[in-house]
C-alpha cells in the first residue's frame, strides 16, 4: 500500500497553517465567551464525534444512466479499507467502516478484520443486500426478497441476513442494517398488508438470530427500485415494524429517503421520544434519493436534525446512542475528498447545535416568542465553527486543511498502476 500520509507529512502540512488557525481559534473563543460558551469544552466534544464510512462510498458511484469511474478505484474490501484509513487519518472523524455484503465478502473474514485493525479502523453496522441478484444465487429478487410471495425466495433472503450476522460477528460489529427494495411498480400488483406480514415473519427470524448485544436497524425508503409503493416506505411503517419485532429493532433514518419537504427533524424527535432511533445514513438531496454529499444542498436541515440530537443528549434521553453513518454516492468527485468533506459537514452541524443556548430556547418556546426562538437557532447555525473543527482535528493528529493535505499527497495518482481500472462504466448504484 502507498500511503503518503505519515504523521510527519501531516505535521509539515499543518505547520504552514497553524499560526493562522491559532489566531482564528482565539478570536472565536472570545466571541463564544461573550455567549458564556467555553470553546475548549466544545472542542473536546468535537474530538469525540465520529461518523462511519460506508465501504461502498469509496468507489465512484453512478446513476441509472452512467458511471464515470475515477482513477485508482479500490477493487476489493482491502483496498476500500486503505482508502477509509486515509479519510480517517486526515479527518480524525471516521474511525469505523460500515460494510455491505456480499459486495465486501471474502473467504477469510478474519484477515479482513486483521487488516482493518492494522489500519486502526473498527466496524460499524453490517448491511445486507437482497435488493440485487448475485451471480451465485439460486432464486431471483426481481419480485422481492424478504416479502416475496414465494417462501423459498424469502428463505434465501433470510439466510443471507443470517450470514451477514455471522460475518459481522467475526469483524466485531454489533448491528445489522436491513434495507429491502421490495415493493410494487403498479397499483394492484401487491397486497399491501400481506406483503408487510411476510416482511414481519421474515425479519422475526433474522431478529431471533441476533446476538443479545446486537441491534437490528430497519431502513425505510419511499420509492426506488419499486416506484409505486415500497413495503417499508416511511418512518411510520418502520417504527411499527420495529415495535412489533422488539427492543433490539430500531428505525434508521436515511436523509434521502423521504418525500421532498418532509420535516425530517421532527421524525427524528418522535423516534427519540419512543426510544426507536437507530441512527442515520447521512447524505443530502435536492429531488429524491440523490445521495449527494452531506450538507451540500440543505445544511440547515442537517443542523435542525442535530438540534434534536443534542437536545436528547442535553436531556440525557434514556437509551440514546444513535449510530452515525454516511451513505452517499460520489459521481463526479474523488470519493475520498467527498467523504472527508461530508464527515466534516456532519461534525460541523453537531458542533453548531452544541452552541444553541438551550435554556434560552426553552424560555422562548414557553413564552411563545417565535421570532426569538428561531433567532436562537440561527445564532448557533450562523457561527463559523471551522476553527474549532480544525483545532480538534490537528490536536488529534489530523490535518488542519484535510482536502489540501490530501491533494498534496497525490495518493490516487501514485496508485494508478497498482489499481487498474475495473472497466465497469455502465450504469449502477453503489
Ligand atoms: C438504499 O437506497 C440505501 O440507502 C441502503 O442503505 C443501501 O444499503 C444503500 O443505499 C447502498 O446502496
Ligand atoms: Mn441508506
């Protein structure tokens, strides 16, 4: 592996920027002190923040029409881990990887775990995939998987999820995320309640196979690949299923899986209130499940989501420990750069939400001062917390300017020969 990002390399890069950073950080500390906020305490919280990298996110994504691969794409789980390690080294915000099976399958999962260990990476939620057919599989998921009308197809999908749990045990994961593409493309095609009953019957078997200390994350999505109706279409169906299954089942919120304009932060609040929030697949969207970089389209929405999360932290909501994961598709950027940027954007909105004067907000809510309640949020959102993020990163061993440092390392250019093109330029999801 060619990894130019040694501690010395990063430190030398930081040396050019640390003087300006110290000045910016001090100026921000003064501003925040006037608001009774201790910048050092916020910086420590920033250091504790982590978001998992989706293994599928380090390859170039594609739309239904085309894929334009970048150079030196990772070709297997080992190379994906190498790219994830670079992202974490520079950002110091992404210590874990969320793998997707069978995309990341390998004969020797112990070797995969050892390799991640050697790179300083851990594991987050395992993802199953019964939304595509694999060359080796006996029965097709064309008309569904866990909800298929044919019991044999359902059994095959259940088995795959149980295999995922086994692989996850080897890696040291503690959660399984289940997203299915099952649904209908035509009105009348599917009996809604029978399909949902089949889903519950299938997921109950998977749920029962979970180790005691594991959680099952159910993921909803209102459309695609089924364009008329999906079986687990929204957070309502999701939480009903999670309640049916039991304590270990929670609802995962992928920001792109809702109707345009939906109040996602309110969904988050409801899931927290009923102790059913699994966590997030962070990304951004303009029209649908666009899987764009986090914070690139609607950063205020991301901030409002974190307002709810920090509120729960503040009030010490029982059992509150959501999983933070990215789930993006990078079509025109180097995925490493997009993931570094996105991790920072998610962290940025967490830190901004920490700046909200919560007691003042509760006061304005109580006195129905709508304008000042909104302004209280805006004051935090409009604060440029970049110096806190950069200082936290530098102190943790990361780069003050991770994108500039990454570009200075010429990482991908140096890997072109070692990682020849896959030749897959067709359409396709990741
Ligand atoms: C589906 O659109 C999804 O959001 C699910 O999380 C999948 O596992 C992921 O994308 C990867 O394609
Ligand atoms: Mn997702």
